[in-house]
């Protein structure tokens, strides 16, 4: 995932949860005015209506990868509508403002805690705070019994909302496991992402996304979830901050280190992380999963894989990001599972999340270029070398006879004249 940088510091900041305050625009006031013009007796009311206030719109768009922009500006205020004026002049409407968020952003009402909208797909948008309507001028109230009304109405106030924006990464595959299990290294080997990699635990402090291209028209999004520890489902450490990004992944790739630095048992580590996922969300326990033993060049890796296969009853793969062992086969196996899930989603009526802007269908066909009239229609092929007289006469009985170009044409005309004279 590309990271948004903080404009006031060189340190890279990733923000996936922020609370903001939204103020929609107030409607413009109506105008109370009476027409006073020379030679126009009893001109009557001519106060115009006020303009509508601007609304605030949230829109998901590819290329926006963090909520860092909202962390620096917590309050957003939309323009208000302009008041009406005399001579039946209505106030100008405020221009709606669109706030861009990453796909996968959940909008939560901060006061009551319910989900307002889940922006999963690129281009999804909704009005989060609606602007106030403009007030009526006194011309709106004239009638047969009220010829000169003086009353007018003020503009309505715009909505004020406090919402929480929560980003849950949209990925086909999520890499989970203990700290220092090799998740970032595997992400760097399979995709063009370059996450921070070091020889100490908890190097990854925020999720990283990478697009893995298996072959043309076959790719998937891989998410590197920061290392989990026991108690993460109860909020220990940054458990909830990390587990949130696993919810949307259709396939979980569980990486197990054969020789942990803390000398813990690899099988127990797998069961502990598996338990944390289930406690956080029961559906994660039923999610499709692949078990991978990393760093297979180390001694004892095969024994760990055999023990995991015996306890879980699943196939366990051995890979090495250093030597490249098993990476190609792993990539194709993940792609096959991802495609099977996508087919199931399409069959169930769901939409597939786009990976890149290049995958987006064209919004509209290219408009046809306008050409001058003499270059369009029947005359488009005419030129100095090809005149209208060179084309065949549609009414001629002989399809090969060209008007004004054959030797028989003059003689045919002279014969017709001879017949007429006779």
C-alpha cells in the first residue's frame, strides 16, 4: 500500500481510523423587496429566493490509500447558499464538496455507533451531510388576497454530523502470523511492494498492500498484516488495529516460523494466532486458509510442517523467500483459490473490487470528431480527381455505364434526338 506522508514532517504516517466533524452549508435567506420603478405603479413584490447550501459527499476512489488527509483537518465546512435579491434574483447555490477516501472505508456515526455506509467499490459515494434549503422571498407568498406580502423565510441550517472513518484494507489474500515470521519478506518477493524489513519483531507497524501479477489478466491483492500476539482479540498491543484489516480478505495465508527467536513452539504459535482470529470474528475461523512454513532452509522445518499437517489435517507447504523454494507454486495456488472465490462472488450477485485504475472500464466511448459537411455523407469521397460525374448513374439500365465517361453516351443522346424529330 502506498503511504500518505504527513506534510509537516518527514516521518511517514499511516492513518486508518479518524473522527471528523462535517458542517453542510446553510441555505441563503429569502429577500423581501417591492418593485419601485418609474411609470410602473403598484409594482408588487419582487424578492427572490435564497440559494441552497452545499452538501458534503464522501466518495471512494482508487489511488487514495490512507486517511492521513483527514487526520490533519478534522473539520470540513461546505459553502453556504447566497441570499436572494430584488428584481426576482435568486441566490446562488453552494457548490457541493466531495471528500475522497480509500475503497474499503466504513463510515460510522460517532454519536450512536451505527454504520452509516460501507464504501467498498471504487466510485461509490453518498451524501454524508446535506445542505440546507434556501429561504423563500416575499414574491413566493403573493396571492389574489395578499397583493403585497412582506414576509420571507430564512435559509435552513445545514446538517452537522460527527462521523468516524475506519479503513479496512480490501485484499484478496491476508498474510497472518507471529512477528518475524517472514510476512513482509514474502510480500516483497511476490509483488513490487517494498515494506520495511529488519531482523527484529514488530518491524511492520501498519498493513502493506501489494499487487501480485501471476500473468497478464491474472493478479490478486496481497496484504501484509502486522504481527499478532496473544490477547490481540482483547485489544492487547494493537490487536484491534491489526485484526480490522483481515476481515475483508477472502483467503488467509498463515505463516509459521520453524525456529522462532523466543524459542517458542511453532505449533503452539499457530494455534494461538488461530484462536485470536476466531475470538475476534467467528467467521475468520471458517475462512479459507493456507498453512505455510517459512525459512525452509533451516533445520527442522520439515519436522514442523509434518507436525502441523498431522494436527490440522491440512496440506502444509514449505517455502523460502531467500532461496525462492516453493514461491512459484505458492503464487499459482493462491491465484487459483482467488479466482474460484471471485467466480462464487459473481454467481452470488456481488461485485469484484478493482485492483488498479487501468482495470476500470471506460466511462464513455470517445466522442466522434465532427467534420465539415462537405467531408461527411455522400460527398465524403469526392476530390479533384474523383468528381460526381465519374460515378455510375443509379437510373441507368447498364450498371457498368458511367455518366459522361463512355464512348456510347453521346451517340445514345443523338439517337434519342433523331427519334424525336422523326
